[in-house]
């Protein structure tokens, strides 16, 4: 536009830019040529959370909050953010930044799996005997099963936790005496 004779105020009006900016671009173009028009990417604002803090965020996210004195069994992003600010690991952090850090480091929100096993050393032998009775009941009798735990329903109770991708935590199902309920 300048080469076609248009004055800087008209160029600024057409491009919705300031006259000073248009004059600066024209002067730099006259000195450097087309390289003056190349974008100068600056890479954005510097990171406020360093690598060590990011490592700690991931370690804490994978940790059980009860071990850190918190009265809940898993971290939400909001609770994790509040804990990190409260303990001084970061001065401030948004939930989205926290989610992004965990995602970049391969930590995801996963369901935990539970199972129930016996500590009886003869469990396998007894189990096979009972299963054999199911498959081959005696011709002259009946098979009666009695649940030792009574009306207790010991089905797996999946939980949630922050874990590395592809590594869900496996928890042993609690026995009736050690069962804990989260509020």
C-alpha cells in the first residue's frame, strides 16, 4: 500500500492499526525487506509452575488423601488444587491447568478394582470340593450351601483414583471387620 503511494494514516485506517505501527512496519520493511513481515512468535507467557512442582502435583494426585490428613478417599480436581495451594506447592493454579498437567504426565481418573480372597491355606482344596459338588451332586442326596457371612453382600465396590494411564490400582475387598465407609 505504501509502495502504491497511500499515506500512513489511510493504511492505518484500512488495517485498523495505529499510524505509529504502520510507520514502524514501513521503516523496517525498507531496511530488511520481506523478512520484516514474518511473524515473530514469542512462545507465550513463561510457565509459572516449574517441573519440580509438576512432578509433586502428579505424586500427590496418585496418593491417598487420607495419608495426607484429609478426610476423604480420593481427590477431586478442586480438592487437589486447594491442597496444593494450602501446602505451598503452588501459589495459584486453575482446575484446567491442573487437569492439563495431569494429562501431560499420563495421570488419568480411573476406576479401581477390588477382589475377595481367603487367607485359609486349604482354601483351594475346599473350593474345588464345593465346585465339584455343584457339578456332580450325589445321586442319593442334596447339596445345601450356607453363606458364612450371613446377609452380607461382598460384591466388588469400584472406587476412583488418579493413576498413570493403563495402570489401574487393584484393591483387596475389605472384610466385614475392616470395611470403611467414606462420607
